[in-house]
C-alpha cells in the first residue's frame, strides 16, 4: 500500500478517526493492527520476518536488562555483550539471507574463478521484503540503546512491536531511535486541529514532490539510463542532473508524508532532509541528506569504531568503513558499494586537503563569506554528489561506465533542435517538471529562514482554504497518475 495509492487515501482517514475515538489505553492495539495490515498489504509473508526480528530484539532487551542485575559486574558485562551479539547476528543473518546472499555468492564465485577454481554457490530465489533494511536497523538500535542504558527495556511486547512496525515510517523511514519514539506510544494524544492541519499540509507537500515532480522527472531518467548506448553528451548530463532531483523529491516526499501522517495522530517523527543540495561540502551534504540513517551509522558504527578520537589513519579508515557499509546497506550490488566508496573518498580527501585549502584561501585573500564563494562551493559539491549518483541509478556497473564514457561528448544542439523533448517528456511536460523543480528549490532556499507552516497558519482562513483547494486541484491535474499510468513505487522501497 503506497502513500500515493487510493487504498491509502481510504486507509489513513479511517485509522486516524478511529485512533481518536478509541480509549487512550487501547490505542496502541489499534495502531499495531493497522501497521501490520499496512505492511501485509504487500505480501502477508513479510510480516513473519518483521515479527521474528521484533521478538528477537524484544527478548534481547529483557535479557540485557536482567544481566545488568547480576552482582558480578564482569560477568554482567560479558553476558550483556553476548545478548547484543546474538541479537545482531540473528537479525543481520536474516537480512543477509534475503538481501545479500546471492550477491556475495557471485562475488566468491568470481574471486575463485581468477585462480582457475570453479565453485558453485546455489542461488536463492527469494523476494526482498519491502523495508527490511529500515525496520532491521530500527530494531537493532533498540538493543544497543538498552545495552547503553539510554532507555529501559520495554516490557510490553505489543508496544515494542508497534515501535518496530509503526506504519507511517515503517517502509522507508525516518529510522527512529527507541528513545525518541517508543515513549510516545504511552502519551495521550488529544485531537488538535493545528497538528492535524499541519500534518495534512506536510502530506500534501509530499504528494506534490512525488506525483508532480519526481515521477515526471523519472520519465527522462528512465529513458536515458535504460538505454545507455543510445544517448550521449548533454542527454546523459541532463538525465543525471534530473535523477539527483528525482531521488531527492521522491525520498523527501516519503519522509514528509510519513511525518505528516504521524503528526495528524499526535506523533513526532525526525526530520530526514534539510535542503541537501544547498550544502557547501560533502560532509555538510551528509548532515542534510537521509539524516536519520547518518545518525544511525554515527551512533552505532562510526563511534564504536573510534570515530575521530584516534589517529588520522584510523579516522580515515573508520570513515571509509561507514560509507562502504552505507553503500552496501542501500543495495546488494557493486554499484552501491562504489557509490558509498566515492562518498568516503570525498570525505577523506576533503579532510586531507583542509590545510591546503586554508593556505590557498589565505594566500589569494579569498573572502569566504561572499555569495560567489558560497555558490561555487555549492556547485562543486553538487557536481561531486551528482557524479556519484550515476553509479546509484545505473542498472549495472557496465551501464555506469558506458554512461560516463558517453557523457564526454559535446552536442549542445540538443537544446535547440528539439532532441531534449524526445527524452520522455514533451515540451509541455518538461515545462511542468521545471516549474515543479523550481518550487521545490525555492522552498528549500527560503525554508532556511522561514517556517512555511507557521507563516501559513497566520494567514486568513479564506486565503488558506484557497491555497488548499488550489494545491489539491494542481496535483490532480498535473500529478502523474490516472488511466494509462503505472504508478511508480517510492525509490527507497527497494532498500
């Protein structure tokens, strides 16, 4: 059940209305039922895996807390680490089986073939459960949080199961920490008109990003990237730039709809994006892009490895490990590993060149506070990030290398001979896509200074309802849906 489907348009109002009608003490039961129904709408069998992960991490929390009461502290620490290990091992084993088994099987086969040794690793025909990487990481964070005593172990299995399966953010995040979300299921939420209004506004903005912008840009991106040998030069450049905005609008749309849906019912989910393409460095980019995943890797991998409180070589190693694992988290393919590795190289290279950069700025007396300098930094960062997106989007490593090779072809005439309108979008459709993209970027630029929802709430009721009605009509007219249109799933569903 996608957020853009008619089923969800019926499902969500029913869930929200009944949520407020049901007595507070029983609401978590209703949300748990609704969340599992939401997840099982893709495939009922998926619920078995999510339930297994839930039970494992729930028991690990109880056992860790029980071990903490042992008088022998050394034995308590050993036992706690053992339960953490078992929780991680079992959950990651499930994730490995469904997502990475075939990938690593092929890797081992190729490695041995270089030494003229033939081995056969049987492949498994398993369908990747939607959202498995997201809920697995969220469940594992609970185990660590209990181990670190950031929270107490949840005694109510049902409420903990709701934490893992909460439907707004279940499939593609935000990845919530237990200390930020779990306690909210004990809060009594009263119907609040302002929260409902703000939540619906955020959902409406998400629908605009997805249906008007992202799915329209996807037509150009799919046309070029699915036929890498057919296109050259600026056609590839255009498609690559548009993919950067397609994936941003797509993923940001999901996060905004999730946050908005949760807010309607009184819950607070973490912000996942903060105008990432306005970043002045790749380091800043990762503070603004998929914020909750970055926070997860920082808290549960980067810091345990030693973070930056170690020697420089070790710090660089820790950084590379995090980004390579991040790439692998996104997908079981060499493309994603290369994408993550590139971002690791960007980060390490940036740190190594800091002294050189400072020296150049000082010698040339560059004013780093000027608009031109900041714009230059933003453009360079975008180029680096966008180049890495080629590997993320390409259907294979071979396709990625073909696209990069064919990109270096000078054909500016495509902007004047009409070729640009033969990449999947007509002249009219291309104009609508650019208009939508302009609105998204304008919101990002102004959003750094203005809270649009607060500013909007201060306007007259006539103006507000005019905007509501106009936005809905605009999405209905220009949204990519209807007869002959195959709705595109959110990109991050595959992870």
